[in-house]
C-alpha cells in the first residue's frame, strides 16, 4: 500500500503547484518557466541517481526506445499542460488533465496498445470512469460556451485541446516509466532523465524565440524566484509520484491521480482564488464525488488483495 500513499502525497502537493505556476505563467514566458522548473528537477535527481549504490541510470539508457518515448511524451504533456494553464482556470485544467488518464488506459486496452500490464478495473470503477467522462465532456462544453470563468470560445478551445493532449501524453509517458522501473531503474534515475526532452524543447524555443524570453531565462532574479518553488512543488512531488508509479499498477496510479481536482478546489477555495462559475463548480463537484468513489473502490480492492 506504500505506492498509493506516495501517489496521494503527490496529489496534494500538485494542487499547490498548479495554483503557483498558473500565476507564474501569466507573468513570465512559458518556455522560461518550463526551462527553469525542469532544469531544477533534472539536476536534483540526476545528482541523487549518480550517488545511488546501484547506479541504475545504465538501465534507463539501455532501453533506448522506452527512454526516448518517455521523454517525448513527457515533453508533450508538460508543455501542453503549462500552455493550458494560460487560458483555463486551474481547477478546470486539472479536472481535464487528471480525468483523461484512466480513459487513455481504457482506450489503449481497447486498441490493443500494450506497454506494460496496466491492471484491470472492476465494474464499479468502469462505471465511475464512464460517469467522469460525461463530466469532462460537460465541463469542456461549458468552457467553450463561455459559461466558465475563463475567456471562452477560441481561447477555451485551444486550452481544452492542449490539456486533453497533456492528460493522454502523461499517461503514456508514465507507462514507459513503469517499463523502466520493471527493468530495475530507480525512481531517481527515471525522474533525473525523463525531462531531458522538455529541456531540449524549451532550449530550442528560447533560442529561436523573442529576446525577452531569453533574457528572462538568463536572469538571476527569475531563477531565485522559481527554483525554490520548482524544487518543493515540482521536484519533490514528482519524485513521490515516481515512487508510486514504481510500486503500484498504472490503473491504480491514474485512478488516484484523478483525485487531483478535489484537492485543488479545496485549496483554491481556502485561499480565495476559486473563480469558477456556478455551472463549472457543479460540474467539478460532481466529478470530484465520482473520483472519490472510484478511488475508494480501488483502495478497497487493494486492501482485499493484501488480505
């Protein structure tokens, strides 16, 4: 049961991450924030991986296909998710991002796309995922119609497309990370290498982009402002999540991660930053209730399996 505990710790810390970085992305260039945040994560855990007695970095690099695809899908996921936070309310973006995960696993199983054994869902969990999919569709429709707190119409459409891509891509990246764990790679080795694609993409964008973004990325003030938050709100929770991925089935991971919006809504309400419309709030609360039910069903199944 330690895997689910680490996943739940990640869910709580990720809510703080989303609130902080949603604000940071409205005042700083996207690729500047991405480069500083993921450089912090990569440097911290490459150092840990290099100091580990087992030195499992060699396992990561030995499976070149999994290493490259994990980086490709991770880069796609995070850059799309950060972009979605620029146009969508964090709670709505988090709901769509988290809710797409279990649906992606179900879709991959239906298509016969097998990366690792993702685990099976019970009938109750499958029904919950179907109901959550209806909530996701409803929230997307509200955002497009301009009935949420966001700008609506085209900006909302762009944000929804980005966040759906991010949710599917991060799920696939997690499956490739799970494959590396099954081969013997440690959590630090995977975290220290899975964001190299993000750094390459951000570096290319900064070199080809406006001078303002390059200046911000080279500014000591930007690093001082973002590095502590990146370590506490990204590096540490991502490491917790990676331990959870290593110790739990992919289906368990995605079902528990779907609780993210519940924590985010509570946090935004507590700090007075919840800007959802009445329609969106109802949709998020309904989704949250179903996600809690699915998570409880999954945890109950795990306890029975242990017993």
